[in-house]
C-alpha cells in the first residue's frame, strides 16, 4: 500500500471560512469559529484521513493589513504556514468577490506559491448566482494561475469532499505523520483555551475580544476520570475585567458553562472548569503570551 502525507495551508482574508472548512474536513472542532474576524491566532493543524492519504491542515490567521504587534505576528504566522506547506488553498468568499485584500494575497502568492501547488476554493457559493461564480472564477484565475478551482460551501459541506479527495492525491508519497486517531497536533491545554476564547468572543462585542487572551494554567487528571482545568483570562484594563465578569458575575458564569459543556463533548468525559480574570496592561507586549498562542513574538516587530 502506498501512503501519502503532507501539509495543506488554508489561506485567505479574515472570516473567509477557513476555520469552518478545517473543522468540516477533519470532522471535529479543532479551530474556533465565530462571527468576529481575526479570531484564529495560531496555526492550528487538523489532521484528516482520505483513503491512504493523511492531510495535515494548517489553518492560518486571516491575512489582513496589520496595525499592532499581535496583528503583525498573526500575518507572519499565516505566510509562514503557506511557505511551509506542500499545497496551498486560497479561500475567498463568493459574495465579496475580488477585494483589495484578495488582490494583495494573489500578488504575494507569485513568490510564496513557487514550487508548490496552489488551488482556489470559492466559498459560500449559495450566496450568489451561478453566472456570477463563473465570472469570478475566471477573473481570479487571470490574477494567478491556480492549478484547480473548487466551488464550495464549507458551512453546508457542498464540494468539500471533492476538495479533500483532490488534496489526498496531491500530498507527497510517504509515511503518515501522525497516529491514525489523532485529529490535531495542538496540546489539549491550548485547544481548551481556544474553546473558552471562542465563547468570550461570541459573548462580547467590539474591540474587547482582541484585547484578551486565555491560557490554561493548570490541568489535573482526577481518579474518577474527570479533569480539573484552571484557566486565566488576561485583559489589558480594569474596565475590561468588569465587562468580563458582568452583573453579579453573570457573563463569566455563562462563558464558563458554555466552554465546559463543549469541552466535555469534545473529550467525552466530565470536566471541572475554573476561570480567573487578571489585568495585565502590557500583555500584548509580553513574549510569553505569544508563545502560549503559538505565535512568534519577534514577528510582531
């Protein structure tokens, strides 16, 4: 039996559907999916099996014009993920068409795409008419010579199987890189922190979700098979702490309950989740916080 294994980078603008596609490909929730842009901070790898092929997906942060150190580190991680991959898939939203950001990405692909196969996946196809889709595909292929173009709906699953099957034939021949039952190479502590951060992002509004980070400080396996998980939510200002806690602690309780329930479903066992909020005015300038997110602090310079 000839096996194949390789890395596939999903790139695109924020909110293009990369995390949704990754989760659909892998068949489990390994990357947070929210209505907020720029929520994926680390290069989360999800592992999918297709026939004799193992496809390791690198879900990169959305590519956008960076303003802050964290933004710059995220964009560097995204391009780093593309440069390290065997195959690159550019995901764009059908209804948004060719934006300034998409044009910048296709220009950068002229350099990053050298020596690797680059495919185009037009997502959210249910939002536009067929003739618009065909025109968009032609325009994009005029900007960059994609080896294949796929029409998909990551949310509904349309076209995803075709893309996965194509990728399975594109990754190099070689032994599998991960055990058969492993779906992600992120430490469970980081996945747990991401789940809590997703619930915070869904609950809170405006800029606050980008001014906080979540770290799993302690993980204890208990004799009864359950796990005790202690997490710290770092915020930049005292005022943010009050917003996070909510009236009589209602907000933090709701977030904790939602995160615990999802963790229990993911792990298939009981979890005891304890959240603590700490004010660290300069956490966005601390290298340790970036390491916890799987980002390179120096890339933010």
